[in-house]
């Protein structure tokens, strides 16, 4: 299996680097930084954590820039003390787009790769800044046996701020061909933006009423790489919200991801969409590891434990999480008092779910212990201790609409405005409020920025996920035969939809 690599940083770190690498006199310059690895199933990301500015004796600037060995040694020692790896960065004045490596660049980075690994225990990461359009390129230097050294070029470099800015390695992840069915989509933001959005690897966690709708609309928008994660199965009581699921899916004990794959594949407008599904839980170690392979995550879960995991990785692993939910307040005598739905981007620089009052950390432990699925616990617990379950199709559609609006703002930045911050819509007064939630003084989540594999592990054995997967797998022979027949029919429909 091919191992992919990438780099991610916050906009604050990027600005520090730009201030050092872009010189008023137009010459090339260089600097060092530290990083921590974030290891997913198929991708390792270097999370840049701090900048090590050079002194006047640390490099020579003579049109080009030459790094001195003592600077690399000093930087590697700083990185080692912080349990980090070392990043060597330099600029290409006037350059644009992803930069190829010159022979001099390659020789310089290769000459220090062994030293950096010997001191830090981690691979050296090299990066180049094209100053004309501030595009980054990157590679991870891997030391083999003896003195043999080679580099693995990154798929992309991501910068997280008010918007998610991605520099793409077109040689490894080329922009997909646009299709006639995407013309209206492209007219909204242009081909360059579409080429960026279509290549991002997006994870939808939860394939219920919100997640299913999101997956379908993302596929219809031309995204090529979508993963949907959910361990649950379709049941009759889901059908008033799970648009696209049928009574047949419930009778055949279909996993929700089966419906998501069917609906998203049908809606896909990309030439060769790669829509994958996973029955893992984000609360399981393997589920978290899979999530770390993605550039952006949609949180479509309503339980405290999975929300706490997603809330954490938005900071620890610099993967933005677009989250939201709905709360319906019915009157005991009948009728409705109010309904509200929220949307927000969870990322460094914005309040986490705890600080914006969308996650009660006191409920995480009972959820981890399975108490929120225990009838005796539910019977004796106060209503405030249980997750909200009210949801209806006519209102639930507003949640994916809100999440997608956040996604467009965060990705496209209409009129130069990116992530708008937490939003809440109130149905009774029909008002949209910009919430003024702030990062808490004693927040335990946000200070863990870019720690990667050193994160506090919130995952564990998820019994309900295991039970639901087993229920979907251990079906009687008649249901297996009906599933097989139904699968053949669905494949025929898919072939008819996509054949020329």
C-alpha cells in the first residue's frame, strides 16, 4: 500500500514563515521549524508547530540562500527537546504553483536528512514557498539502510485559518476533468476553485438524516474523494428522516452506509468518483486513524463521545471539523415551542464544541461506558443527561444546509470572507444570530494544538458499534439471498446511470 504524506499548519504559523521567507530585496531566504507527525491509515502529516528564526550567522544570502550546519544542529536539538521533527524551508522568489526541486535544493536537504533524523528520531521535512502566489510544496525525507536517502513528495500542504487553503501537487493529485453535469456548479466559483474542492478528501461521520444528505450533495458537486463512516443499520423508525432509505433497506437490515454509497454514487458528477464507506466508529482507534487521512470532516453525530473525539482532532491534528445540530422544543400539551439549528467550523482560532456549548464533557464518560444505551440508566437519568432525539424531515434538512453554507464559506471565501463563526437559526422568530462564543480560559482542548500522535487518546472499544456491525452481518439465509438479488439490481441501475 502506498504511503502518502502531507503538511498542515495554522494561518498564524504560516504568517510567521512568510515574514521570514519573503524578503524586501527579492532574494531567496530560508528558516527552520518544528513539526509533530499525525499518522493515519495511509497518510502521515507533518503538523508544523513552531518556527525557529535564523540569526545572521545561520545562513548566507547571496541571491540564493545557503544554510549553515550549526543552524540545522541547533534546530534539531530544539526539535528533540519538544518531541518534534525538523522542517527546513526556503523560498523561490517570483515562483508560482507547486515548485519542483532544483539539484541544489535536493543536495542541501539530502545532506542534512541523516543528521536531523539522528538527533530527532523523525524524518526531515523540506518545504518550498513560491512567493508569487504563496503556494507551498513539501516532501518527507526517508532514510534507508546505510547512507541511502530519498524523499516522498507530499500530496498537498494545508493552511487552516478563516478559510482552508490547499496547495496541490498536481503531479500526484492532478485536477480532475470537469464534466458537462458540473457546468452550473463551476459557474458559481470558477474552474480553479472547483479543481481545489474536487480533490479534497472529505469524511462524513454519521450517515443519518444529516450525513446522508451531505454525502449526496458533495458527490453531486463533483467531489472525487468522499468517505462516509457509520456503524448503524437502517430501521423503520429512521425512514421519516433518512431520505433515500426504503422499507426494503430496513427489512434487509442494511447498514446506513449502504444507502449512503448507493445514493452518493447515483448523484456523483465526477468522471471517476472514489466514494468509500466504513462501518467503523470514530470512537474506535481504527476509525480515528482513518479520519486522519482526510483534509476536512463533517460531524453528523449526536452523541457526546464521538463529538468529543472529533472536537479534539480538529486541534490536535489540524483537520477542520464542520459541526452542527438541531434542537426541537415541543410543548407537553402538543405543538411546538421552538426549534433551533446551529452550524460552526471547529478549528484553531475558533471556540471548540465545549466552549460554544455544543458538548458537555460530563456526558462523555457515561457514553463511553454505554450507559446512554442502557434502558435502566435512561429510565433513572434526568432528561438533561440524555442526548436529544427529536428530529423530523421537514426541519432536519436545515442542518445540512447550514453545514454546507459553512463549508462553502470556509472553502471558497465569497467576497473574501471565510468562516463566519458559530451561527444559530431560531425558528420561532426566524432570526439568524452570529453567536459570540469565545475560547474558554481553562479550555482543555484548544491548547493541544498540532500535537498529532501525542494527543490524549479518547478512543476505545465501542460495544454498540460492534453490536450493530454484528447485527448487519449475522442475518439469516433468506435475507442474504434477498440482499444478493437486490445488489444485482442496484448494480444494473448504476451501470445504466453511468453508461454512455
